[in-house]
C-alpha cells in the first residue's frame, strides 16, 4: 500500500497488519532494557510467578503491533510524529511463540486549526493471539495534508 | 529501597528514578523492531525530516522511564502485572545523548473487591530532559497485599 496523505483516511477505515511471532529471546532482550521484571526476563524463575512462565512485556506487545502497522507504509514520509497514546489495555498474557495479529481502525480524522498543512488521525489498535484479545490501544498522529494543487 | 506491599503505598508518594542516557545506537536498534520510521532509524535521512535529526521512539522513552522505576525494586516480587496504561503524552523530542530523569507519583491505591490478596496502584510518570518535560503517562499495576498476620 502506498503512503497516504491525511485527506485519504476516513473514520471507520480498517487495516490488517501482517502477523508477527513473539520470540523468547526477544522477550528477554527487550525486558532487560525496558521492563526488567522476573516474569519477563527469566524463563526459569518465571515459572514460580503468578503467570507460571515467561510472558512478554506489555510495552513490547504494543511496540510490535505498532511496528507492523508502520510496515504497511500508509504513513511513511507523511507522518509528523505522534503526540499521544491512550487507553492501553493488556487483557491476556503473551507468551513465547504466540502469533500477534493486529487490526487497526481509524477512529477520527481532524484537520488542524492552526496548521493548514496537517491533520490529526486517531487509530484504535486491537491485537489478538488466535481468538483472544491480548492488547488494545489508541494512537494519535500528525499527518501531512495533500498539498493544494495536487491531483487527488 | 526494599519491595513494598500494596498496603505500604499512599496517594501522593513521590519517587525519583536514577537518570538514564539515551544512546544513538539504542534508538536505532529499538526502532528497527518496534517503530521503524525514518526519524527513528536513519540518522542521515532523519536530517531531512520534520525533526531535523534522529529522535527516540516515544515507545522507547516510556519504556526507559518505566524500567528505571522498576529498578528501584519497590514492586519486585509483589507485582502481579499491569492491565493498563493511560494518557501517554510525548511533549518534546528526545535526541541522542539526552539524559532522562523521571519522577513517579502515586495517584491512587484501591483494594480489590473480588481478590482480598491484592490491590491496584495507579502511578503518574513525568520524564524530563533538563527542565523540559518530554513524556508523561499513567500506569496501573496489581500488587500483593501484606499477608494477614505479617507484622507491619
């Protein structure tokens, strides 16, 4: 899919990302830097925790989901960065070997009042492993508008 | 600081994490997996973007801040995981060499109605580089309560 301007998104649009598998080694590498809790960093000690084994950091799960959306190349050079993320929910553990599948729905598109060259887009991410929802979150991103004079 | 039970936190408690420096190589490594946008992955191409140079993924910034809090060992084995994160705001770019300093305030402690062995704690994170706020976010975590019979 080619990069889109802000003008080319509409509330209700839905995109499916490619699936991605969560590898045990990546769970540990991520968690040692960004979420150093035993149930994310130590497969043996994790067996004695509440979760009964290693689980991925929630920060990693949403990062993997977000990256799969970015890899669709819908935003690409039209992204002007993201000021906000809201309502992050982790509803089930993610374990080594789980395959994440993410659907992304456009919640809102809103023009900028102060900057006519851009608009905001809010996205609802829903990430599943099989039939189980494991994570949900909303992102807000500034996107370039189509330059005036461009053919639509 | 030793690990605390849920009972030992109060709304208004404030904790300061150790500072941590954002390294350019880590910005790129993180972004290639979790946020593959040009201004996070390519120092040269980033010069031609809106940001004028490489900046850290917002997901990485909040992960680094969260990890510094975990390293205070206040939660440790009493953490039963986090179901939610809210109101994430990225208010200024984070660049290579920036030193992140994070303060963490307890917003709310609430006992579980259904599970007498645990409670919820909500934390407000504020991360700064020098005098500039760069990120804010709220986390919710389940924590063990002190077992009845334990001395306080």
